[in-house]
C-alpha cells in the first residue's frame, strides 16, 4: 500500500506522544499535594491512558515498530512533569497548554492526511484532537502566566514537543 510508510509513522509517533503525555502527568502527580488539583490532573491522565491503549492496539494491528527513543521520551516526559509541577500551579498548567497546542495541530494534520486513505484512523485522530482540546481549555482556565519566564517556558515546551514528534516519526 502506497501510504503505508506515512501511516506507520503516524501510529509510531502518536503512541510515543501518548506515552509522553502519561509521563508528564505522572511526573506532575508525584509532586502536587493539592487534592482537587491532582484530581483534575488524574482525569486528564485517564484520557491519555485510553489514547495510549488505542494506539498500542493499532501498533499491533498495523505491525508498526515502536520508536527506539521510547525510553528517552518516557523519562524525559516524567522529568518535565516533575519540573513543571515543582515550579507551581502556573507552570503545571502552562506545560499542558503548550503540549496540547502542539498535539492538537499534529492530530488535525494527521486527520487531514488520512481522510480518504484510512478513514477509521482519521476518525481516531480527529476524536483525540478533540480530547486534547478539552485538556488545553482546562489548562487555559488557569492563569498560565504572561510574564517573561512563563512565556519562555511555554515556548521551550512547545519546541521540545515538536522535536520529539519529528524524531519519533522517523526513528
Ligand atoms: Fe492524548
Ligand atoms: Fe491530553
């Protein structure tokens, strides 16, 4: 099939991304003491675990090799979660806002590409883009900071996310 390589990349990178999302939230939960705040994050974590499960199944179904960078994303994401939460509520949600902005665009581009080529996978990416939109809005309900530090933090997290995506697609 003509599009097999690109579709393999989509599944590989999305599985890695969802694993990263789980890592971030777990890292944050390891630090956060506020009960209602950690409950909110746990709910987002649950969604990411559903997303991860779906792409794990697809990985087997489509016979895709996972990214070799898997353990790196795992630890890196957990570390980012720890760091963002250790810096406070603003950075915790700034991290989610930044990551989700990148992921939403990423899923939407995939959905566009997949339309007419693999409609069931297109539907998954569309639905997950909507779930991530919910997370982004949830984060934006908080003050994620407009000062230099928080702006720079969000730009940094977005760049890291984009780099992780580029690498996970290919290797
Ligand atoms: Fe997700
Ligand atoms: Fe999410």
